[in-house]
């Protein structure tokens, strides 16, 4: 049985000397590179970006392979009491962190000339309409880790996936995530695997 997963909390990472913050366990980073290394001239979409740790982890690999990357995140908190803290001062602090994280990622992509990376400041259920069906090679769901949010992302983005593509998401230790994935797969005749506190759905 796999050992209990312990995630980092707001760790600072460095990509080619550029610091950025986020949550990306080494086992998840290795899994990400393995899932994406075969994608050539394709499209990878990530829901939930924050400081861009997971995007930058595979940025060089995707650039070499001619694969486009799109990160989708609202980079804001919609209400003061959304699980990040009940005080308005805490809300303002978190919102400031999100804005700083986005601006820092934009700077990194610009200075490193990562033209294959695009960032969309929006919610996933609104951004999905800008993508054509059967165009995505890998979808990484890393947004709000609740039952409703994960189930909605799975259902809304399912038609956007190519044949032989992969839907991947993290925080498997959360009950809502497990329930959403299980229901979605059962309803669509799919199977999933788990690794590094993540779920992996391979679409054939």
C-alpha cells in the first residue's frame, strides 16, 4: 500500500533561478513529467495555477515537444469566508498573494520566452466554452478540491478531451474528490488509477 501522502504548504520553488510558490510534491512532479513526455504538438490544460509550479515543472519538456500549455485560474477569492479565513484582513492578504503569484508567473514566462504558455484569468466553468471539442491531450484538475467543483470540471471538460488523452487531478485524500471521480467514472464507463495522491483517468 502506498505511504500516506504529505503535501508541502506554500513551498518556494525555483525554475531556472526564478522563485515561485505553490504545492507540488516531488512524486507529483515526476508523475507530471511521465504523463506528458509523449505529447507532441499537443495541448495541455491546467485548472488551478496559483504560482505556476506544476506548469513550470513541464515547461521545458513541452516547449521541446511543440506542445501548448494553458493555465486557467481566477487568481482571486470570491468571498471573504471561503475556507481561507473568516477575517476580512485575511481575505485581503490572500488576495494579495494570489495577485503577486500571477504577476510573478507572467514575468517568468515573458523573460524566459515561454510563448507556448498561455494564462487565462477566469473560472474553469466559464473558460471551457473557449475550447473546441476533442482538442486536449491532458487536463490537470487542480482547482477547488471539493465534490461539486471536481464533478463540475470533469463533466464540463470531458467533451474537450481527445481520444487516448488523460484527465489527471490531485488531492485524492479528500473525500469530495474521491466521490466526484468515482461517480463520474461509473457514469461514463471509465476506470481510474491512483498515484502520488492523484487520480488518473485514461480515455481510450
